[in-house]
């Protein structure tokens, strides 16, 4: 069975819960899969490779038990995100843990995915690759990955910059495999729109930040609920890579973002923070919090069950509109 159909047969919506550092833990992954959306988490969310081993054991056991008790309900597979850059000293050891547990879906990020493709395929696993440019999409395709995740403008955390309309169409000129669209997708109608555009799945992170099952701090969740699109700041001055963060968390860390509003085009949501003295102890992800342009989709802290139920209703309504 083709990979797209293989995955969709186990899912209630074509949605992948994006791996969010620290935020995505066992509870969020398990809750997502139980609701029929593919739950993922970064391997580095586990403090050690042994902790990763324990997480994978728990997730597999919990989902197997739930699936046995609910044989007629779609229970989505789960996945793990591996950072393949040379700066990650755990990359090889974490990969071995993933192989031992035969993780169904592996998301390769920040590095060449070629070294992980063969060992993941050897046990029947699926490899998706995060890409933010057409050039890197071609590299990943040539490396033999099974699917591409297009990081477009508006992603929470590290973000792409291409418009999804342009990005999808250009990649579809050379790639006919599974395609995942990422960036500002938090509504069921947006999920359907991504399909119409030519994507097979969507990546959804920010919409799940304020879920009951997320590991985000309570203050983080409250900030997500309070923020809107205009509160999202794009900058490369926090991690060295372009990323989207919530303005209130930047200001709390000492970055006086408003000082630069008069120096830059107000329509260009990218800010230079290099001359602003922030709190040197404040760390990205832990203290400086990310969120995508779709921040306004979260209006309260809710369970994953409630979020997915809402998404399904919105998605079905969007599909029905097409028939009228």
C-alpha cells in the first residue's frame, strides 16, 4: 500500500502533531494518536538517550493497549524527530534507540537525512524530512526520504519564509510523494485548503501548545491564548536561525522589541534584536516562547480530544461547502 494511504488508513484527519522541543512529551503524543492524528516528539525532549528509550517504551505500550481495547477506532502511528546536525552529540545513539523500538515515522531535521534512510527502511519505518527551501527539498528527495515537510512562513519556532502557494507548487513539479504543509495551520478549513493546494498532510504545532496534555508551562499556555498574529516576532537573533517567538516572552526576557518598530518596515515582521540587552539567563524554548502566525486559533486551554473534535467539525464543514 502506498505510504500516504497506509498512514491515512490509521488516521481520522490528515494532521501530524508537530514535534515541539520540551512541549511535546509522552502525554501529548499519546493523546494525539488516540484521537487519530499522528503524534510526534523531538528525541531531544528526552534528557538522555536512556530517557528516550523509556519514553518510546511507554508510548508503544500505551498505544498498543488502547488499540487492543478499541479495535474499530483509528489510532494513528507515532513519530520521533531526529536532529542530524553535527552539533547534536546524541544523534547516533538516539538513532539506535529509534531502530530498536522500530518507531513508525522518523522526521529528519537540520542535516542530511541520507544516513538514516536505509536503517529506518530496514525495519519498515517511514522517513520524512523537514525542508525550508526548494533546494533542500531536492536534496532530501535525492536522499531517498519517503515524504517532505515544507516549512513555510508562519511556523512556530524555527520557520521557513516561502509562501505555501509557491512552495507547494514548485515542489510538486519534481515530487509526487507524500507532502506535509507546515505554517499557520490551526483550523479544519485550513487543513482542507492544504489538501486542495496539493499537500497530503499538515503539520500542526501552535494549535496544540495550549492543550492540557502539552508540557508547556501554564504561563506559556496562557500567553498563547492571549496572543494574536500581530504578537508574533520573527528574528534570527535568539537562536541564530530565523524563528517565530511571542512578543510578550521576548519582552519578559528583556528584549524591548518596540524600540525597532520605527526603524523597520512595519509590514516586515522581522526584528533586529542585536543591540538590545536581553536577559542573558533567558533561554530559547524554555524562557523565550515560540508560536506561529496561527496563534489566534487558540482561545482557551483545551484537551487534545476537544481540539481534534473541533478540527474534524471544521474540516467536514469545509468539505461540505465544496459540494454546494
